[in-house]
C-alpha cells in the first residue's frame, strides 16, 4: 500500500479535506455541520492542511493550526472508514508532525477523543488535562508532545 502525504495548496485539495471530515465527523459522529468548518479552513489561514493519499485515493486528513511561533495544535484528524486499522492514522500524524517541524514548531497540542487517547499515547503524546471535557458533544482530553 503506497501512501503519500500531501500538503494542501489548492482549493480543490482543501475541499477534499473538508469532504473527509464531514464524512467522519458529521455523518459518522453526528458533529453539527455548522461547527465542523471554521475560519482556519481557508488557504490563507495560519494553518496547514494535509491529505493522505493511499493507492490513488484520499483516505485521511488533518490540520496543523499555529498557536504561536513554536506551538501548533493538531486538529481535524480524520481517517475514512475503509482505511482504518491499516496504520494510516500513524502515517498521517507523522506527516503532520513533519510539516509542523518544517515551520519551526517545537511543541504540539491536540484535543483527542477519549476513544483515541491510547493511539495518541502510542505516538508520544501525554495527557495534560485533569478531566475529560466535551467538544462537539464528544469526550476529549488535551494532550501534548515535544517535537525533537
């Protein structure tokens, strides 16, 4: 299985990211459509969007939102159902972290769904929130990782 990390540069690519997110978050997890997209979903926003192409098909997406000069927040991490369980999420996160490093980021934070906490821990993220919290009616935890 050939996987390619694509840093989004065109509106068409960004539209693919949003389509994957709507499929995963809105359709599968019942996140309200109106909260899924925000001001960081544009090509000129202080964020970097990524598509993961697997064997010629877009299978996953994520976004790196710059918080300050050295910190970024990993967001909107979504893997289409047919590509789950194949290591695609891990490949996507490595790609997101590489893009963050290339832009001078030293620390990443993310708000991970509780059901994915173990996955993020396996990638070196540490839970820093004392209690889980709701985001879009789904329990999350805040996690951090220093990039070396």
